[in-house]
């Protein structure tokens, strides 16, 4: 049978959930790359830059790679690896912007970690729900919740860095030339990872749990109601019916006298 999406039949459970697991695995790898930018080494900062800037002066192109722990500056073939607190940061960038990026990097790093951590249980839930025997209602809920938390954690990481670092960087170089900024590999990876989390949440929401689990929930509610209410009902049914006479004396019915 064809795997229709609304809702997908149980026969499509394995391919759909394993596809979601593949996307979650890709999301984990994508969220690792931005965390590399916390390194103080030059090459990791360039490889996992969050923002890349480029400017031209005297016919020479200068580039800057903004990471989480500092910035790498390349001009006239000379590459400088600079921390946010270094005096050179104010020389090549701007003193206020360096401090803003340092503060933004701390918040962005924490949010990026949240996005990475929540990707792991997402992958586990995807694999667990790929078989009817392993699928439970609580796992469906957990898969949705972790995806939503990871989505907002990743979104917060992106917005923190863009709003408090990139937007505060100078638009004109010391030579009076315009500086052009673009998203670095780290932010591109985070945007893709965020989109994958949305897909994963939708898959969990649309994939129904096995009918037996839904029936178990209903039976559980009925059982709780039975446990809570049936003793009183049984006690009431076991009591012989009584009626009061005119004089106020309680008189048993004929049925109760015969049973006695």
C-alpha cells in the first residue's frame, strides 16, 4: 500500500521513522560544527566561523572569520588569530564590537549546546518508534517536546549572535572601504539543523502510535475509574433495599426477608 501522509499507515512506520532518524543524525553532525568555533586555534575558527567578512583596500582583499572565542584576520597575506580581549581586536575590528561579540558568543554557545543535546534523544525516539513493539505514547510526546526545545534553543543561538555580534560590527573599514558580511558555515549549519528539527517534530506528531497502545490508554482510564468508583458501587448494590414505614421504622423488603 502507498504511504499516505495524513496519517501514515502502520505499514509505513519503519521507513518513515528511519528517515526521520537519518535526518536527526544529520542534525547532530550539523550542530557539532558550530561548537568547534569555541576553539582558540586559527584553523578551527576559520572552518567553523559564524560570520565571514570581506573588504577591499588598495586592491587587496581582506577577510575576517568571526568565531565564538575570537576572530581571524587576513590581510596582505598576513593572518592574525585574535581573541576578543586582545588589543589587536580593537585595531582590526572595533573595541565595542569585540566586547559585544564576546558576550553574544557566550549566550550563543550555551544555546547551541542545548540544540545539540536535544538532538540525541530525538534520534533515539526516532529509532525506538520505528517498530510497533517499541512505540509508546510517552515516546511520541517526548520526541515532540525535545524537538521543540531544540528548535527554540537553536533559534536563540542564531538570533543571539546575529543581533548582538554581527549587527554591531562596523560597516566601514579603517581604510574607508565597505565591509561585506555573510553567514559563516556555523550559522548555515544551525539553520539547516533547525529546519530538520521541524521535520522531525512533524513526523512524530503525524505518526500515530499503534492501536493497541491507544486502547491500553483507554483501558487504563477505565481501570482507574473502576478502581476509584466500583467499591462504592459494589457496596451499594450489595446492601439490601430498604424502605421506611410510616412510623419511621426501617423495614426490609420481602426480597431481603426471603434472602434472610
